């Protein structure tokens, strides 16, 4: 049954990334910052495209954190499983974007390059926060128990 929980954890992380990314894109489109259904500009909007890259990378870390948190065991492996899945999607997206001129190559290949480091960071963040919460629980138990 752990395999289903593992698959569910990775899917939940992927859904978190998609929902956060599309919600942010929708807000930016509603504000008139991004054009609806238009490719990213090739030149002249480097700051905007950098901001998009940054928030997508932050959301990737968050999604990998979700996968690691929901994992029934081996949280870092689940974060990396999502990272590998993201890497495959990112490479596919970069190849399509290059063929159809959907934006600057540095943006799409930036997503590819930073996918696995984001997975690692999401897994590490989960491990760090998990240890911190366990330490707090132990210390609270010591205080209450005394």
C-alpha cells in the first residue's frame, strides 16, 4: 500500500506546482503584466522573465517539499522522483519552445538546469523542518513531563 501513498505524494507535489504556477500566471495576466496565450517576448522583458523563472523555481521547491512531507518513507527520494519527472517535463518544454520560438532559450533551459537542485532543496527543507518540529515536541514533552 506504500506504493500508492508514494505515487500520491509525488502527484500531490506536482499538482501543487501546477496550481501555484497557473494561479500566479492568471493573476499576472489579469493585471495585464503577461499576455494571455502569447509566447514570452524574446527581448526587452528580461526582468519579467527572470521573475517568472524565479517564482516557478520557488514553486518547484514547494512542490518537492509537499512530496517529501507526504511521503510514507524516504522523503528525499520522493522529492527527487518529482524532480526527475519535472526534469523530463522541462526538457520536453524546452525542446518545444525552441522549435516554436515560444520565448528565450535561457528561460526554458534555466528551468531544466535548476529542476534537480530545486528537488534537493525541497527535500532538505522538509528534513530540516521535520527535525525542528521533532525537537520542539521533545523539548515540550520534557518541560511538561517535569
